[in-house]
C-alpha cells in the first residue's frame, strides 16, 4: 500500500514508518520538523517537510491507500497553559486532514490516540467501555478527534481505527525518544545516568500500591508500531474501531528507577517529592479487545529489556 505517515519524523511515528517500509509498503512522511527530526525518517521513506495545514491537500492528491496520523501537540502541562495551541494544532488540523482524505478518496485512517481520554479511571485495567472524562486539554483534544473520526466514518465510509495507550518506551535501533522538553519517566531517569540531569524526583511514596509509588503501563515502541500495522489491515469501511494498548502488567516508579540502575550501572539518585495533583495511583490498560480482534499482543514486556533499548539509543546519541 501507499501510506502517508503524519508526524513520521517523531518518536512513535518514525518507528512505525520504519516497520511499514520493512513490510514492503510505500511510505511518505509528512512532518514540519517542529518537534521531529529529519534523520529519524527511515531509509526508503520520502519526507515532505511541511505541516498538515500547509500541504495535506497537495500531498493526498498523489493518491494514497491510507493515513497513519501521529502529528500532534502532546505536552499535558503546556496544554493547560496554552489550550488554544492544542485545540488548533490537534483538533482543527485533524479536521483538515479528515476533509482532505474525504476529498481525495483516501479510504483508511489509523489514529494515534491516548488513554488520557479516560482521565482518572473508576476501574483498572481500563477497558474501551470506560467513561471518557479527560482531566487535561491534551486528552480532551484527542477525544474530540475521536468523536470527529466516528462521524466521518459513519457519514463517508471511512475505515478508521484509534489506538489509545499510556507510556511508550524503548527504542528501535536508531529510532528513539529525543524530545526537546522531556516529560516521560524512563528517558528522564536515563538523563541522570548519562549526566544530563543530577537527580530524579519520585512524586509520592505513600500511594496504595505494593511499594508506595505510582504504577503505570509501559508499552515498547515496536509493539506499539506493530499494533498500528495490524490496525491498518483490520480497518473496515464505515466503522471507527477503538482499541486500548498496554503490556497488561504495569510497573511502579520505583521499579523503573531500579531497572534503570541495573541496566546503566549508575546509582541514579532519587528524591521523594510531594504527590502531584490529579495523579492516579494505578493506570493500566486492558488490551483484551486488541488481542481478540487484531490478533495483537505485546512481545517486549520485560522492563529491563525496554530500558536497555532506550539506554542503547541514549548512548548512541551521545556518541558513546
């Protein structure tokens, strides 16, 4: 298939683009490089350096079998301070994408959504039937896009799948996580090990969990990319299917820090800080629906292995 990957120079998008190329698809990456990196576009894929607002119509006019939509603003804190940036950059831009797909007859869409659409869950693991009550602007914009996709699928026959997940981690060779503003736990901890930060903060050690620290669901970026490929294959005309993705386990903050210490051989000083408002004790996604309907299951669930891949990438970026 000929496929367009928006945001394909970013972390998850680049890994997905690489897996698509390896699977024999023709891949075009559309990315304005505001947060992505040109050298993250895999060999064999063509880069169009532009934003969706500027170029989506001209690009889709070439004719595509599908779009994988990763381009988004994704910093939770920033979304609360500058909501207009997120409603414009996520929702309005995605509506332009949907209209362009309709106008050029592009039949399939796989949307990189988020489990932040659920907010603070009533039950864990979180199933797709859980109430969607996002607690931040970022999650609200992603939920709004999901609603729009549902409408377009019903009205115009679009074959669409949304994938909701929490924490992506690990790396795939030269494709890994390198954000200008880092908010994710594993790369933050690895910044301590690599000398870019002195210490890591643990927000609370008195949570109702086994070791008192928050538990989160970590999914290896390659498993996540493979779920996008399976979603592309299973998309059905006129339907919008939504799947949660996770490793089915969940790891505590303390377990993550300890795994980083083990893998890197660095002591990684950690300070306990006050709890952050709005942080649930446990966030773990149920992937039962994805396992049943997509035939997908995570293969890379070992925490040390996830950290080791991320650490190898971190060191490669430092020339080690």
